[in-house]
C-alpha cells in the first residue's frame, strides 16, 4: 500500500507544520496507515523553534504531486493554498478548523473533519481520543505549541474553552508553564533579522478573493513591532513590487502586536487606504494606521474586509 503524504497549506506556520507531524504520527501508530509528513515551503521561524524544542525533524518540502499520490490535507481546505493539480491526487482526508472554502474534489468518499476551534490540534485531539498524559512528550509538545501559536496564548478571539482546556492539560502532562513557554515561542517569532523584505511579506500570508479581487493578506505577529517598523520604507516599496509581479490587486500587510493586542497596517497606496478605512471605520492620514483589538486574520480581518 502506498504511503499517504500529509501536508498543510503553503507558507506553513506553526499550526500547519505541527499538524502534519501529529497527524502522520497518529496514522502510523494508531491506524496502521503508512504516512509521511511534508511541508509546502520552509516553516516560519516560530515553527522551527518549536520543532527544535521538541526534538522533531523539519519535514521535507514537497514540491509536486501526481495522480498516483494519496494525500491527507491538514489545517486548510482551500485549494488555492495547495498544489494547482491537487484534485489529481487521491485525497483521503481533510482535517481542518477553517471555514469551508470549496475547490477540492474527490473521486471517492473521504474523511472530512472541520471543527470550529482556534487550532487544528484541538480538532485532531477530538479525533484521536488519547489522553494528554498518554501522548509521547514530543507529540504533546507539538500540540501545545500549535494551540498557543494560533490563539496567541489565548489572546485571539478565535480561542474557545476547549482550546484553552486542552492546552492546560497538555502543559500539565509536560510539566511546563504555559506563559513561560509561550513567551519563548513569541520571542522566536519576533526575531526577523534574517528575513528579506519579500520573505517577511510571504512568511504568513494567504491570497483571498475579496469582492472579486485577489488580495494577499500578510500577517506578522510579534512582541516587538518596532523592529518591523524600522524597515517600513523598504517594505512598502517591496509590497508594491510584489503586487505587480504576482499580478494581484493588492497586498495588505498587518503587524500584530501580541502584547498590546492591536494591529499596525501599512498603507502603501490609495486603494489600500480605502479598503482599510471602509473595512475598519477609521480615518487614515499616514502610511500606517493602528487598529486596536484586531489580532486575528480569520476571525476579524477577513470578515471586516468581506462585509465592508
């Protein structure tokens, strides 16, 4: 029997990265299905910190698939975040926590589990039905990391009581302090010195269809936004350059201040100015604007832009 290729979305963040590893572990060890974890690009710096922390190798980058492949998709159900020929492969499962997007097609029934939690880890925990104390420590550590990353240590409005309860149980099983560990993760995430402007813009970004326009929404989560703001002039130039190269309508660049729980948005042209003013009911007079209490792309940014 051919091995199942497990992967998440492009520009893999912490939740997407650890989801591939956790689901692969579960398939191999509890369903007797041979599976291999992959990522669709280099994981972000926080994800790399988490993998090193829990002694886990970085999954191989998968660059192509064929109709001969069996695949399990985690942390997305959006065909635009996967391979252009994703529907050629045999999709055996989709495990996710995002809204149903459409675009994926199969020739046979499959396992689809999409639940409204902040992290894919909580969805997988519900499927696995294994107590946190019985999980291998590296798997428990990865699961805790996915929850803390996607909830910003419970600051995000996407956080549910189940996410928080599971994180507490995992931390207890591991014998670690949630806040201390989350601070280590966020410190790693905030170290952007090695990234070029283009890499920074792409690091945690997704393209969305908003009112018929293709718009890339990039989010940088940090405890030290001043480091990003020092590069503002250069970033603004590269945002405009990348927009033209990608042939998309625009790029919205949000710097999320984890501690202050607010976003700073870069305003590189009048189109972006109009989009942000309309979506968030603000008046913009500079090339940045602060949006208080806006920290979640999924729960706050996309709905505001779609309804404006």
